[in-house]
């Protein structure tokens, strides 16, 4: 599992770079590879998945982030939420609890303690809604 955690962190780094620089996530990924940086297969899948479903992920996150628009969120928190939300919605191979826990840990380690609580609240609400819908 440590391999997946590292791959998630790498995906967060790539997606964060894309967000800050206003690049398309796949361009950022390509830039990493062209620079000779090895990208884990799972990180590549996460970056591609977030890129493919970005608008839907942002709508879901914003709908569950009480009082916060996507644009008002710190870039790093927004990036972590996108990865966690993608895993909750599109990766049935990742248990919901694992997706949330990994996102919360990333937020606590890379951002702030408050970010960890915020990420937990948003992703928890999305997971509860999806469980209530049978998905």
C-alpha cells in the first residue's frame, strides 16, 4: 500500500503544478516525463482520471463544500479533494474509507490541520451521498 500512497502524492504534485500554472494536467504529466522523472503507473491513472472528469469533480466538491467555491479553496486543498473525489466516484478498486483517509493524511501533511478536517468533511459527505444512492 505504501506504493499507492507514494503514487497518490506524486499525482497530487503533478495536479497541483498544473493548477498553479494553469496547465492542463496531462501537459504537466508530460512535462514531468520529458524531464526524466519517473511517474508511477497509479499516479498516471489518477492524473488522467482527474483530467478527464475535472468539471464533474469540481461540481461535486463544490456542492458538498458548504460555503466554499472551488475558486476560493487553496490550490493544494482543491487538488487533494479532486484526487480523493475521483477515487470515490471512479475507482471501485479503492475502498471509500481508504480514499478519504489518504486524502485527509495528505491534507494534514502537505497543507494544514484545518485542511484535513475540511477534506474529511467534503469527501465524507460525497461518500455518504453515493452510498445512499447505491453507488
